[in-house]
C-alpha cells in the first residue's frame, strides 16, 4: 500500500426530494450571493430549477441564473461566468446538473478568485490558491464531479481538453436525489455508468502491490453498478437501481477507491482527445477506449485481469489458463457495454482512423512524458490502442 | 435504500512516518495552543510522543501534555482535562493514542466549549452546539474514533457508559502510520480487529431493503480484515497487514458503510454495560456478545446471514438449507475469534451469570425503549442474549 492523503469534505444529502434542502445548505455555508449554473431546457421543464429557486427565495438568498452548460464544457462559457460572478459580487457558485455543469461551475469558481486568465491555472502557469465555494444539485450520475477534486475544461483555442486537481474544487455540499435521474434517456444512463466504471478501472489497474482492501472495494462497487445498470436501462423509474447508480458514481470518484494505490488515468487521457475533437459523450468515448486499453495491456498483469474477470464478471476461474480467463473478462465487459447500448468502436462515435495522428499530436505525452502508470504508454503504444479501438 | 446524509470531513494522512506531518497539520488548522492527550508509557517509551513534540516545536505551536487516558475512559479525567484546557486557553485538542485517548479528547473538546457540566451533553440535558477542534495521531486501530462522530465516556457515578454523536466530534485530521501498531500485543490487535468487524456488523445487520451496494462494500471490507488479521497476529511487523487493518478500521466507522441503511447497535449497547461493569477491553466484550447476538437473531433474516456466511466466511452455499449455511457462518466467525485469541464467553472475560440482572438494569432499554433495529430487543431478549453468551 502506498502512503496517501485522503480528504473528502463534501456534505452529501441523498434521497427523495433532497433538493428541498438547498436553501438550508446555502445558508449553512454562508452563501449570500449565488451564481446558479445549469445547462439547458430539461432542468427548467422538469420544474427542478423552479424548485431550487423557491428554496433559495425562502432562504432569503440572492441569486443570478447562468444557463448554457454543455457537454465537454468549454472555456468561452467559463469566461462569461467569471465576468458575471465578478459583476454580481458572487460569493457562492451552485451547479444544477451533471458533470458538465459542475465542471464549468468549478472553473468559474476558480477563475473568479484568480486575478488573471483562469486558463493559467489549467496550463500550469499559476497555482490554485483560492476559489469561491461550490455546491451541487446533481441530475446526472456519471462524472463524480459532485465529490471530486477535478474540473475538466476544453479550451476553444486548439480544442485542448485539460483538467486541474485541487481540494478547492471539492464541493461544500452535494444534493443527490435519484428521482431526478428517472428522465435520463437510456444512452445517457449507459454513458454515465460507463464513466463511473472507468473511474474505478483507472484506480483498479495499478502497479501498486498489496492493495487487497481497495481491490475488494473496487470489485464490490463494480458488481453493484453492473447489476443496477441492467435494471435501470430496462426500468428507468426503478428508484433502487437509480439510487445505487447515483451513489456508486459518487464513491467511484471521491478518491476512496484509490487510496494507497498509484492510479493510471491513461485511458481518460486517450479519451479526452477523442471527445475534444468529435464532441462525443465522454462515457461513450470511454466505452470505445477502455476495452482497447485492456486488450493492449492484458499481459502487464494477467493476474489482475484474471481476478477482475472472476470477481466482477463471474467468469469461471481456470488457474491453468489465467490469460484465457482474463480475456474472457474483457470480452464480458465489452458485451456488457453493447448490452446497455454503448458503442465500442471508433465507428460507433463517428471517430476516424485517419485522425489518429492528430489525436496523438494533442496528447500530453508529447511533452516528453509517457501516459499512465499501469503501463507507461509511449506514443507508439497510444497509436496501437487507438488502432485497436477502430476494430 | 434509505435517505441519508453523509459527511466525513476528516483529512487523513496515512503511511510510513506520517506523524512527521503533525506540525504542518496543526498550523493548517490554525492551532496555536494545543492540549496533547495520551495514555501511558508506551507512547513515551517508543519515542512517539517525543517526535510529536519535536514536530510541534518546529512548527512553533505552544502545547501542554495531558496523559492518563485509560481504556473505557471515565468522566473524572475528562473533568480534569476540561479544567486544564480552560486554564491554558487551549484552542485545539490533539489525541495521541487509540479510541480511549481520542474519545477522552473529544469529550474534553466538547466540555471546554460548554459552560456547564459536560455530562449534560451525554445524558441529553443539553445539545452540542460547539467544540474545540480535535486532531489525532492514531496508535491503535480499532474504535474508528479517528473518523467517527461519536465519543463514548463512562461516568464514574453509577458506571454509566454513554456515547454522543455530533459532527463536532469529527476530527479535523487523523495521522495514521501503520508502523506505530507493530508493537501492539496480539490480544490488543485481535480486540481491535473484533471492534472494527463489529462496527461493520452493526451496519450490515439491518432491516433496510435494497442495500446491495453497501452490502457488497461491507462484505469486501470484512474479507480484507479477516485476511489481514490472520497475518498480523502471526507476523506483527507485516506492514501491509497492519496497513490494511488500520484503514479498514477507519472506514468501518466513518459512516461510509452505513449510508442508506438503518443501523442496529444493540450489540454495542449490550457490550457497553459489560465493559463498564468489568472494565474489560471493548473488543473482547464484543467478541463475547456478537456471536450470541447472531445466534439469537438468525431467524430475523436467514437470507442475510446466509450471504454473510457465503460471501465473507466462504461457507459453501446450499440454497435448500439456508439456515444451516447461516449458522455455519456464525460458527466460522466464532472459530475465527478463537483463532485470533479472543474470548467468546462470559467466563473468558470474567463476567458472571449472576450479574445479568444488574447489566439489564443499566441498559438504556429501561427507559421504556427497545434496543436496536434489526430486531427490536426487549429486556427479555437481552437477557436471553446474555445467557447465550454464558455458554
């Protein structure tokens, strides 16, 4: 087990009608002038935004609405949000939505507390030393951003997708009502499930040894997600399946499953360039990239892939043929992704084999580094994985 | 899944030599005058206290030492600590030790911020609305108090053992270096393991339905503890086994395994009176009471006991005879306790059958309530469980 630091100070309020608590939570965190950031129509049409506004009015909290959050959130909107936050002397940013709204909100909160161009914080020119506090009303379980230290933004100049990690990004509170996810279309439910599974795989596939406790916790969470996902796709109004997915998405990315482990994150790196270039749903991009990554790296740690196959996918064990078991597990994962309606090839997301060199050019790897830790991927490895994803 | 609130804001610094961080962490949490509370000689002899003192001196933090923490911490010491904290204008309480030192420290922190008798907060006469901040350097993994909201104290008048739950009790930081547990005698290691398993069982044995995710997480943690405990008892200097036990002890009681579940806690209630009356190690008392509780309640939810047997104890499943499987699991738990050197009967801890009525008289149950939620225990049920524990 590696030495580690773990800190997840977010207060979670989880359950039916949990959004009613938003006024009380804003008061508790001393919010007086709130920027409410959200995406498009569904939050308005469902009445959720209205309920949140009522709760804020009842609590006597001043607020301004700032819509327009989009998937793969971009810098342009962040600049607008920062400007508005400054003009309105905002002291709290509330995101109502999924990972995109939350990540934009976090970037606005960082930028409003930084005198220069917020992108300095993203490209390493400046260190994060302050941020406005952020709260969340979650509507899409997927990104885990409601508990995570990360915030990913794509800069329009060059379509560079970059993330920052900071405790300042950890929301003060997160309100999670599984009922709010009833209306998610199956594709978005499936993409969310894929995203949270990917957050676990990035931690599970590790070079660290003696991590049995977190191995067990990762496998436990994966099993629960797989079971609940199959139900939620079939029965969108199944509260228990939705609740399981919601909470699994949170713990998949609050850091608890990665303690004491060197994490990987190369597949996220490979996918980020895909979704930046084609604007595909992040989860769908991960469904394409993860099986390819797994096939390419199976020999790095056959034993690990074998236990994943047995413990999560129920592949019958065969100690004499561990690689066969390992590959059967990867095949089971791919079959599961297809079952829940995810694409698993470049073609399925409109990505093109001839763009691979462009994708490779954008990877951070080009700063002389390799990607990931489970296997330190060179540019050539990354090319091979993209090629596997074309098949 | 039940609606829930989850909040675990403690910052954990985990790993070899982690205690070196104590000065920095105290500074970060704006501590200027620190009361250092600890137990007896082992912390002085091992040099740990000296290292902590050096770190505080280097950080320029004023501190006073206040030793004397004992197992099943009592009110007398708490009163002394509160007096000292007031006289020294303490603004931070640092516990160096295990659950006893931490619980005393929490009670001192509560009492120093309360103008009246701190016991008012324990017997329900007053509400907790403030506390001094508390930090922890952990030396005994067991109680989980380094992350929990609880603090248990025994009042010398009547030897009443009572706990309070409050977010004010959650430590600001907890330093956990598994190497500090190398010198724990096997008995204390085993008692700690029993205590953390009990914290999980109190959550696992629930009347709540549709809790698959946390069922899986509970079982995963239990499996990891059982595996690591067998190693640590045999090889006290095995870092990985010690590390697994340390972190498992923390997550067993930080609330994460109980989210969305109605918890039970009747066995802790039954044990608290035992350890208050005989001053036995809490974990040993739990080793006596938990198998008895399980045998008595097996019919409440045979299915739940069956999956525990199969998933944690590796009992071969037999769908035609679920109760047989369930009982085999309880027997396996009892055998494990004996294996690691724990007593499992009244006799083993010097408790007496003829004291059962005295124990029953002290139980909170006598305020007209029943005990627990998995099965709502009446006084007669409690008597039967104590009697089972005599066998």
